C-alpha cells in the first residue's frame, strides 16, 4: 500500500550509489551506522552516525551509501499539502523526533500505530530548520583527490572504488581504469570490487 508517509530502515552491506537526479518526495535520512555522502551542488556532505539530513522534493541530489551503513528514512509524498522545509541540510532532531524514529526502527506490528507515529513525526518535521554547513569530515571528502587523500584508509579505498565505477559508467575501458587507478593490478582490482560492491564491475 502506498502511504503518504513511509518509514524504512535499509541496510547497505556494500557501496551503493544513487544516480544524480531530482527526487520525487521529501525525505528525512538518519544514519544509525556507517556513512552516507550526500552530493548537493558541487559539494558532498558527510552524514555520520547520529546525524540527520533533510532532502526536499525536487532537490537535485545523489547519495553514496558506504559499505555496512544502516539508515532510518522517512519519505513524505508530494501529495501532502503541508509546508515542508524547502531547503536541504542537516537537521537537529528534537528528543521527540529521536524517540519516534527509534520506536519506528524497532518496529510495530500494528499498522495503525505506525501511521499514528508517522503523523506525529510529520508535525515535528514541519518545524525543522535544515542548515547546510560543511563539517570537518565533509571538508575532507571535498578535498579528496587521487593524488592526495586527507581521509582514513577505509574511506580512501571506497572513494577510489567509486571513482573506478564512475569512469566505467562513463565509458572508459576497464583496462585503462585498472592501469590508472590500480597500477595495472587486475587481480587486486577484482578483489576490491567484490569487497566494496559485492560484485565484479
């Protein structure tokens, strides 16, 4: 059934990249484990465990969910006529929104109870004030390049693999990607693909 407000709690065991496009609903995304990189404009914004970001309808965005990331996501349909925040950005959750999301994440077998919790959450979301500011980790991701990485080894590896996938998707030959990014070590590249993407590219 397609509800006006829906809660999901997906786990991303491997790196997942969403295509850069305008979204068709409003979304509140809370990272409970791992890391999400949200690209808005030219910059990427790191959303760490315990942090929450608001993505409004019609916002041009792409998200990279790092391996072993768990999120809580609340989607609000554009059919709703409420005045949702139109600006994307980090949001400070109130004690009530945290409690509501925790309750929804643990699950309730009662559909009516779930809808009632979501109705209260919607009222709380309407009062949110999203703010887009570059955190220290976001700054490091935006400074990252292939020659110089201010990131941890794990994050650097994921970024290199993401770059490899982007190049392959844009039509670059696999041999050239392996030569430029992995010093022509094909076996190492294939192993990293399985580790980060769960499949070969």
